[in-house]
C-alpha cells in the first residue's frame, strides 16, 4: 500500500496543511497463487500521513500484515522533502525504508535524491517523479550491503466530481540475487476508490510486481495481487 496517497493527500494538505488516513485491505493473492504465495497475508492495515510545512513536507506510512493468530510484520517508509525554491517543482528527497517481521527484520535501506512534483490548479491531478540513490544495509546474516538506484513515479486523479479517485505509484530499482548478481525489480500498486463521503471510501488495490515476491516454489517472478479495501480519512 506504500506511498500511493502522497499526492492525493497533497490536495487535502493544500487546505489543511496535513492529512491522515487508515486503510483496511483484504488480499486475494494467496487465493490466486496457493503454491507460490502460500504464506502471504490476507489482511493489511495501513496508517498513512502527509504533512506540509514552510520547508517542504513529511510523509510516512506503516503497513501491518496480520494473520488469524499473529501480527506477521510491520513495514514503514518515512520520507522528507525540502523545496528547492518557493515556486520550483524540484525538491530534495531523503527516505528510510525498513521494518520487522516474525523471522527478524526487513532489509533496511536509505534513499536520497531529487523529486519533480506537479499538480493542476485545483489539485485534481497530481504527479511526481523521483530519481534516488538507494543504499541497502546488512540487516541480518543472510543479507549484504549494496548500492542501488530507484526511479519512482506517483500519480493521483480525482474525477466524477471528486466521487472517484485513481492513484498509484510505480517503482523500478536494482535488487540483488542471492548469488550477488543484480536484477531489475518492479513494483506498482494502482488504486481505485469510490468516495462515499469526505471521510469514507471503498475501493481496490492491484499490486503488480516482478522480482519482488520471494518465491521458492518455482521460477515465477511476475505476480498480480488484488485487494478489496476500506479507507477512512481523518
């Protein structure tokens, strides 16, 4: 569910300076890939916040994956942007990615680079392109530190008199295989919401990924995982 609402939230933040939401997703991935994703969670709760200030903005989200018996994991991304001039669309971007799961932790990463942000006058359309240096850190015995790059695109579109929202992101970055060879990782999570009120929405997220999901069953690397979701904007 990562970073999808950062620009949808910007539209609210333009008036309120900050915005926050909580989402509940029921994931159908394990039903579609019963062998390859047998351990995939069915329920994810996401807390997300965007806050603008005179220097730029803060953004974070926390994904909490849950099963019937356990909290499986908690993953977070926290970013800070510094505007490069009052009217400039460019911003300096720094970010931390990491979290915990039952077996230990996610491999942590730090990112830094440049963002190009834009929007229409009424904030009904928003977009961002980010080019980032990414440094993975050795987080546990079976990981190694390495250098990477990440290209990110984020978009938001409100339409049908703001009753519908189409938003999403796509990430491209260099991952590393167990043998140390590099690979291109792609992750995209477009979402479509119907906004019943300013606070309550029902929608879906469809996760498209390649070389992202850890699959020991066979050689499949591309997956499509849809969800059914509820959202409450505070």
